[in-house]
C-alpha cells in the first residue's frame, strides 16, 4: 500500500509538471500509469472492506453510497475541466 501511495504521489507530481510544460502525451502516459497503480493498490479496498465488515442492509447502504459518489464525480469532472480555473 505504501509503495502504491508513493507511486500515486509521484504520478500526480509529474502530471502537474507536464501540464505546466504543456507536454500532452506525457500527461496521458502518466494518467494511464496512475490508473494502473491505483487499481492495483488502493482502488478496490473500499469495496472489499464493505463486503467483509457489513451485514446485508448496511452493505446495500455502503454500495449505494460508493456508487453515488462515483456518479457525482462523473457529473462534476467535465465542468471542472472546462471551468475558468483551467488545469
């Protein structure tokens, strides 16, 4: 887990630097690398933890909350990327 979080932090830093330097292909490569690292380390933990610790009704609430959070992030991401704040 610790190695994964270090990898995620390094990817975020490199993405920031490449965005400032406007090297778009490098940003794309490090976003893909971030996704790979995230999915292999931290990504599935919330789902596994909820399945192992909750009973039936609370598991339903946990899954609803996780899916609702993903839905809200999906709705908010594109307007934030196109806002006046820029990358």
